[in-house]
C-alpha cells in the first residue's frame, strides 16, 4: 500500500501469507478506520485497499517513535566512530536500493 491502493491478494503475496490469513487482519484494520475498502471498478470480485489519513498518521507516529528509540540507543551504546561507520553503511545501502528491485 506504499505505492497506493492494493488488493488483499497482492498484500498477502507481499507478506508471503495466504490470502485467507490476511482477511482477519484487514477486518481489524478497517474496523479501526486505518484502511478503507472499495470495490475494484475493473474486477468487481476484488476490493481495493487504501490507507486512511488516520492509518497514515499512525504509521508516521510509529516510525518517529522507533527512530527516536534507535537514536537514543545508538547514542548510549556506540562510540562516535561506530556511529560514523553506520552512517557510511546507511549511505551505501541507500545507493544499493536506488539500483532497483529484483
């Protein structure tokens, strides 16, 4: 859903689980107003799933909390040289990820 609306089958494939297994998760997310389902206009048997503003805000807050935790741990547990090494490694990983997908 990072690239926009998706189907349950596509999400199940990305997560390497059976489509039936994702149904309960999607029901819970929809009940919490974190995703919205809409019938696919080209294939009426499918539903398109899209993250709601509430769901996006939750993801952003979760990412911020994790980033803050990691920054605190890195500051407390690593030397400046080790943090510099991680910065270099992160830049290298960014370069690799820019090369495209499999």
